[in-house]
C-alpha cells in the first residue's frame, strides 16, 4: 500500500480518477484544468502533485516545484480518517472551517459554490478510499 500523498499514491489516484466518469467526465464537460497538490500541514511544501487537463489527469507523482492551482494540507491522521470515511459536502465544509483541511493555494469558497466543480471534487475523496494508503 502506498504512502499517503506520495508520488506512488498520486499515481494510484490518477488511475481511479480517470476511470471514474463522475469525476473526470464531469470535469471534462467544463474543460477543467488544474495542478493539484496535497501534503501534510507540518511540511513546508506538498508531497504529491496531480495535473489535470480537460478533466483527465495527465500526470501524477512527487511534487517537484510545479506552479499550483490547489494545495491541500491536512495531518496524516486526518488523511487516514478521510480515506476510511470520505468527506461529504457537509463534512468537507466543516473540515475547512475547523482548519483540519487547509488550502494553502486555491479558493475553496469559490469552488464549493460551483456545483460543476464541487461535486466531482467531493467525489475525488471517495476515490481516495478506494486506493487506501498508509
């Protein structure tokens, strides 16, 4: 099992993302392009990166200084918790409000108000539960 937010884990997420039409297909419909990173709150930079072009993840791996659209951080314990029980729209809002999920880069408020982005984003947390992590 891959380590959470590692390049290997991000590549597993890439496969699950691209295979899920409710995520990649929905984002392709709005020509979604983004460079998404995730990592741990205590780190000075993210660990993994995920590059999306027209809804499809074209590259994933270890973060290597890419310019980011989104940089999500949480403690390892919270990532593990969300892998076991994925966030919903409501619990994601609570996690952000309580500081458990932090966006170092990206406008969470604007994204969550746009259902065409918010619904696939929340579903992506469900994909994390399918790949697991340690």
